[in-house]
């Protein structure tokens, strides 16, 4: 079984507008908070109760914006935050987003 290869933007290709767009959706914001709390997670665990196509849509936007890193392993899709990259590019942004519970 071939593992799928995912494209990820290089650090210099990550833009604030795309990151903020990705984080502006409540579902994706919750996915980021789950990743911040639990670390690398199976994509299906990020969208429990959602159709697989919906999970794929949201995780793709997070990956393409540079917020997450996705790797395929057999039938599983493992997702992690690109916390170090985001911290280099936009210091403190992820911390503020993850800890701001008032604006869910």
C-alpha cells in the first residue's frame, strides 16, 4: 500500500493572511487546539462525528496554509502542528490563538 505524499509550503511561503484565514473557521480552530493539547493526531480524531470529506477539507486548508504538517502511514493520516515554523515566522501567534477561549 503506497503512502500518499502531501505538499507543504516552505517557511518563506507561509503568509499571515492564509494562516489567519485557516484559523478563522471554528472547526479548524478547534482542530488546532486539539493538536496543541494532544500533539500528533489521527485526522479522524480531529473531526469526530464529521464526514470524512469534511475532515479532509478542513485538514487540507490547515496544511496548505502552513499551520499543520500531514504524513500518511498506511490508511492513517497523521497531523501535527508546525509550531516551530509558526513561532519563527509569527512569534506568539499560535499561543494566543490556542489560549483565547473567549472567542470560540
